[in-house]
């Protein structure tokens, strides 16, 4: 029997142009991503962000937690309700 593979949704790129930042755009996008992931019965949303990127604070406020890091990036995940 094969082990069950973890089901997750990965956010690859999320870029908001500087003139549009701090207007809730990334927040709205990530809330929509979460709703879609839940509808698709995913277990988690994962993303990575470069060290020092202020978006880390947004991700943390939305419930993402650090799950690993490399020399250049921090990996974060948000576990979803089953």
C-alpha cells in the first residue's frame, strides 16, 4: 500500500507593484487562495519568501508559520481545517 501523499497548494509568486502596496491586495488574494484550497480539500498552503521581505509579517498575520529555511528564503505553511 502506498503512503498517502500530502495534499497542498503552493503559492509560487505574489507580487504587488509598489504603488499598490498597503491597500490590502495581497491580503485579499491570499484569503481567496485559502478559500479555494479548502474547497479543493488541501491540507495546507505553502510559500517561500526571501529573508527580510516585509511580506513575512502579512503571512504571519494570516496564520502562516515558518516550516523551514535556506540561505536565501524562508518557507512558510498554513495548515487548513479538514
